[in-house]
C-alpha cells in the first residue's frame, strides 16, 4: 500500500510537470490589453528601418479613437510612413508597402512576446491569420507578408494573397531561453490596399523532443456559440453588461408585446434616427428593443443564454442580426443567424418570429469590387436564412431591394453611412413588418 501511494504520487508529480511544460505561455487575443500592454508583450512597428532587425523597431502608442495601438495617439490613419499601422485585440491593419514609402520600406505591425523567467523546453508558436473580405487586388504586390522572428533570426514566413483566406502557421522555434523575444509581423510587400487582418497565435513550451498537442485556437469567436463582449481595452465590456441587466429587468415587467433583437440598427430605435418612427408607429405595441451596437450573432446568443428572454413574453419578436459577422465565412455568418432563431424559439415557444434578412451595405457595388463581393456574400447568406420560413410562426422578410436603388446603390437618404438607416430607412422597415403586427398583435379598443 505504501509503495502504491509513492508510485501514484510520483505519477501525479510527473503529470503536473508535463502539463506545466506544455501549457500555453501566451495567447495574443487572450492577453491583449489597452491602454498599456500586458507584462511580457509589446506592440511595435519598424519605424527605423527594415523588418528583421529588432533595433529598427519602435513602440506603437494607444489610440482611444482607433481602439488600438497606432503611431499617433490622436489620429488613425495618421500622416507619415507608419500612419496606417494599427494593432487591435483581434488583429489590425498592416502598414504601407515599399512602393508607397518614400524610404522604399514596407512598414509592419509587430507583436513582440518576451520569454519569461523559468521557461524551459522547446519554444513553439502556433496560430493563423486571415485577410478579411474586402481586400481587393487593385495593384501588384497587394498582399500581406507574414513573418515570425526569434530576435533577428527569421523562423517562419508566408504570403497571404487572397481575400477571405485563412493561413495557418506552426513552428518549432528554438530551445526556450528567458529573455528571448519572439516577433510576429505583418506588412504589405509593395502596396497597402485594404490590408486589414485578423490573427491569433500562442506561444507554448514543450519538453525537448515532444510536439505539443495543440488544441484548436479560435481566430475569432464562433458565430454559433455564446460569446461575451470585450471593451476597447480587452476587458469585459461594462456598458454591454449594464445594458444586458437592463434588458432582463425590462423582461421581468412582462409588458412587452413587440420585441426587437439585434445590433446597432435595433439599438438605434430608441436613441438614433429610429426614435421618431418608434414613437409614431410602434409605441402602441408596447415595444422593447434588445439590440446593442456592434453585437455579433455570438454576442446575441450570449445574451439569450444568460437571461434576456427568460421572463419576457412578446407576441411578435423581430430579429435582425449578422451584419457584424460580415468578415466570417458566408456559411458561418448564415449559421449564426439560424442559431439565434433556434434559441429564440426555444426561449419563446409562442412568439411569432420575424427574421429580417441581413441588409445590404456599402454605397455602390458597381463601382467597388470589395462592396460587390460583400453584397454577394450577404445574398448567399440570406438564401440560407430564407429556409427558416415555415409560413406559420417563423417569417423571413427581405427588404434589401427596398433599401437600394434599382441598380443596387444605397443613398444617404435611406442609410446615412451606407449601413445604418435614417428615419426613412426605419419607415421602410416598419412598412415591411406592419402586416404581421396587424395580424398577431391585437390592440385594445380606444
């Protein structure tokens, strides 16, 4: 018995040691903070010369307006060679290319991680980078050059050419030595034309001779799983949580007969261009809106899963969600809306659900290839969402052609920024749902 206990204790100690050796030491998105980097991290750009020489790197500074790190604390884009460089929690924007630079240098954004004291074993890096939809091939060399350095030694490089293309990377870098710096870099080889990017990566330490068993690393939140919001600084979004609590309190009143769920377009019913339309045309239905600016399908799913629909019992629920998932693969964007409707039905079995197709966005698809591709993605996603319509309790409503001119353009008279509606745009929305309100909400006689 004594020998068995000793054996079990030794096994447990070995297992703990092995886990510790193979644990993730750092993860870009999880560790990202503002207005100052978390210990061990630095956000840089090659201000003083070519990429690949650490002496050429200078810190980026916090920019409240840009919600990230840039060369200027007050402007983005800013004048000068590094003016387009931006680092955010999920990625950012590469700097200008060599053909655009007076110094003939490509300017990179650089995430730097310093190996901490006590680290042993082999240093590995694993992750992926995505060039979102909207990147267009308007000039030769319009791509993203991706590199990883250990100090000044290049250990990995790749070129991300296509828009909406994932590029995975993994490298066994070196024996871990405290104080070493890993530099993860992204730049524009010749031209910066829509060179935004999303990335995530982690640094791991593994026993020598062992390959870590990498779990799947999310590049960005799932469209079909609940996801909380983070603020500008990478911390929990306090305003969003306060709004969530207010929505729960509204539901407990049990007075709402018409409910809107969604993002900024639904949020602005009460404080933006929609307020006058709301007061004039919807107030009689005892409405409430649980939309929040910037929400993705994952964020709405989190709010649903955490109580916003537990007590409310509307006759009609209108959901418009998905435009903030525009840079996800089309099938994932559609799947997020479908999952939201599924969860609404589970929480509200007796409500009539009006599912609004994702609205068109961007001024003129005929004049911009990126907008044309984005519009096509929306059309394809809406075709999947349309299958939800059962003609009984789930009704899919597409008003896209009412928000655009016959040739597909969006005017500022309908959408002030080619995304968010004016009062006229909100009137179009009410016109589309009015027959359902008349049918499913019985108003008390005056």
